C-alpha cells in the first residue's frame, strides 16, 4: 500500500520580530504537519507537531511559546514540513 500524500520541507530565515507573524501565516495555509524553530547556531528551540484538527483556541499556547522565543531570539530559522496530495 502506498501513502497518498507527499511530504515537502521548506526553511525560512526570519528575525525574532518576524517569527510570530510567519508562524501565524504558515498555520493559515492549513497543510502544515510539523514546524521546527532553530536559533542562529542551528540548535532546536521548539518542535511543533501539528495535526489537521488544530484550530483557534488550541493555537493560543503555541502562539505564546513562539512569542516567548521571538522575544529572546535575534535570528531564527523555521523548518516546515507540509503534506501535499499528489495531482
């Protein structure tokens, strides 16, 4: 049996002040299944495994954690794993 979805990875470089905005933008895309935020030296600060059912109130703790990281970080990278259905 084969999996009907493909996984794709993207990486974004952002400053701490842009981090929360970019995370919110990514959540609204809807096909995100995993986000990893790393500092300048590549150390993982937080991993966010996401499910398709995460909505509204469930994102508040995630936003709070990302905002705390953004306050401390100067530059970050965001690794995003998405799920895409093949055509």
